[in-house]
C-alpha cells in the first residue's frame, strides 16, 4: 500500500501546478500504524516532487493516531520526524462510552497517552470528543470537557454521535439493543460545550472545532476556505476549485492500478450551482461566515438574501459587516440551514 501511494504521489506531482504546499495531513484511517521508515519515504517523495519549503517543520504536519498506538517509543520516534502536530482519537475518558463506540483503548490509556505525548514534547495537539451518546449523561460530558481543559489541550474537535446506515450501531438500535441518539440531550451538551470553552478562552472557529490562540488547524481551515487539496490513497478526495476527484475505494484494485502506473479515480467538473452550494456548506460552518461579496460574484445575491431572511428572523443567523454567521442557537442546526440555502 505504501509503495502504491508513493507511485500516486509521483503521478500527481503536477496537481498543484507549482503552487507551494502549506500543510500535510496523515489521516483517514490509522496512519499511526506506519513505521517511521514509511513516513520518511512519504516526506522524501513530497520534498522531491512538490513545491515545498526544505524545512518541513515550518509547515503544519499532522498525524492522526489512536491512543493505543502511541507508546512512549512511538512518540519519541515521531518527535524526531517532521511531524509537529498530533490528532488523537480520545472520544471519551469513560470506559462505558469507549466500549459502546467499539474503541480499542480504555479510559486509563486515553489519559496516559495525553500525558506521555505532552511530557515527550508535543505541544500542538488536538483530541476528538463525542457527545450525544446514550452512554454519556450530562455529568460525564462535563467531566470529559474538564479533563481536556485540565490537560491544557490547545485544540478540541467535538462531534455529535451519528448513526450511519448499515453499521453495527444502526443494527443494534433497530433491534432495540442500543438506545437511539437523544437530540434534546445532544443539543444540551453542545450548548454546554460552547459556553464552557468560551469561558476558558477557546475560540469556536468552526462548528466542531475549538482552539486556543495560535492553534487553529491550518489544514482543516483550508478545506473550509475552499483551497486546493490533493488526497492520496484509496477513497481519497482531491479538489482544485474547478473539479473534484476521488480514488477507487477498493484496496486491491487501487494497488493494481498504481503498480501499472495508472491513476484510477472518478472526476466531476463542478457546475456554478455546485460551486455555490459548496461555498454555502463550508463557509456557514465557520466563524467567518458567508461573505455576501462572494455570493454577488456568483450572481446569486437575490436568491441568497430571499432564503436567508427567515433564519435571521428566527435568530439563527446574524449579519455583520457583509458576513452572515450562525448564532449559537443556529449552530446546532447548521447542516439543515445550509441545505435550505442550496440551489
């Protein structure tokens, strides 16, 4: 798989047309399983084929990791590499939550992992937390947030538990073996999260993301601001502002194609309507909101203003200096509001 991905990097070397790379993100699976020599191969290929600073440490380079993968030995090896940011899938500091979510680590390992990471020199890190689970009463959710604050974690990504079709959780709920997500509880926990982290000087800069000053995720912010990105690996998506493409999902077919030095992906040219919808979807989630001047350039100002008005009347959206932003009340309803604004 690593060899195939390196070949894909080679074949995609002109994707950015010479524009410099600003961030690198190892995610979309469990990249912490990679050996250091594998990571080194990726860095060597990226440096040799793309426009990039020779000092990789000047970029934001993130690795997603599970707590059970981050042994002290692994952390020390990563510290010697160009990786300077860790995204750790904690999810919860309670065993009942982790068992329900079918996580491989336990609560003790979650806390030990964060302490080890910080003790060994990683300051720039983010952790994922899940709210809205039937196993997470309000008191436990408050404890999860308190623990993250006590650890002085500079960035938090907090997501509502969602039930995807045809998953084990979906099956258990339909069979009555698990409780469904309680929307009232989820909204209550989301509102507590916003207020508590605001009091602790975290900035709520995107629906699910909270940051101390200077610790925004530069990589994810680029997605929300519509910048170009190149995804490498099975199912990986790429976007250049005009088109979107996604690699074949099947691992065996992906590797077979790259072994023959062929790219195997589907591609769509975005219509003006799709570009408008995508801008609405991504920008409404951020603290910067929807810029009416960009809507004007798309020729959709009249349509947008007609449809946004009812959300302003309901105190779900506010307008400030030509930007339309979600209120705290509107943030929990972001996806529905965005969909209603689509062409």
